């Protein structure tokens, strides 16, 4: 994980907490390992929280292709 980032999790959610950037632009990358036998698609929501309030939600679905 990059400097300025902390992680916590619950049974259903993962939380990434970042230190505010010095400039006007924030950028983050996320990389995950997926078991080779996982062939089904999975849906998820990414929620940007600012001061404990949801500011933006992006819903997406992942899938594996050969």
C-alpha cells in the first residue's frame, strides 16, 4: 500500500483511508489477486467518503476472461 494510506475492513467492506493530496488532483490504483477458479462475475460499489459523508458512488462488475 502506498504511503499516506491506511486499510481496515469489516465482514462486507474494505476501507482505504488516504491522506489528502497536496495539490488539486487525487489518484489511486488498486490491484487484487483473484483465485484462478473464480469464473463468475461480481458486482461492487466504490464510495468516495469525505468527512464521513458519501460524495460519489461508482457501481461496477468484474469478470475474468481467458
